[in-house]
């Protein structure tokens, strides 16, 4: 019974378009990446640097478990510049809520301008 449910879920995943799979995997990877790069500033600020590095490496390992498959899947349909711009847009989409809600930084108008610049990059890289 459970193997039937697993097969059904696998079939659904296989039917998802390459772009959607790539975006979802990159989004998860970026959540891990953002925490690996910045969460130690809030959570491990009083701990030795070696501890922060080891914790960040552990989180980064999880990030790579999603990022590498995302890029392999995405590379089937997109060239490298498109994958990179897509990743940058996702990074900003993850980073802004992380900055505001987790790191308790104020919302700044610069976030909007950066987002608009990235949308321009998306337009120019995907237009052809």
C-alpha cells in the first residue's frame, strides 16, 4: 500500500515541468544556504568561530543536496546563464524574508530596487 503511494508521488514529481522542479529545489537549497551563511551571526555570535564554521558546513551540506540536483535538472532545459539568474532571483526572494523576519532587520526600499534590477536581468537573459 505504501509503495503505491510512493510510486504515485514519484509519478507526480516526474510530471512537474523542469522549471518548476528547478525552482522548488533551488528555493529549498537557498533557505539552507541563507541559514548557513548568516544565521550564525544571530545564533552563534558568542561561540568560537570553529563551532560556527562546523555548524555552517553541516547546513551547507544539506544545501548542496538540493542545489546539485536542481542544477542538473535545470541544465536539461536551460543554459548556465539562465540557471544563474534564476538562482539569484530565488536567493533574493529567500534573503529578504530571512532578513526581515529572522534577523529582525527593517524593510528597506533598496530591497525593491534590487528586486527590480533582478527582474531586468531575468528579462534580458530569458528573452531570446
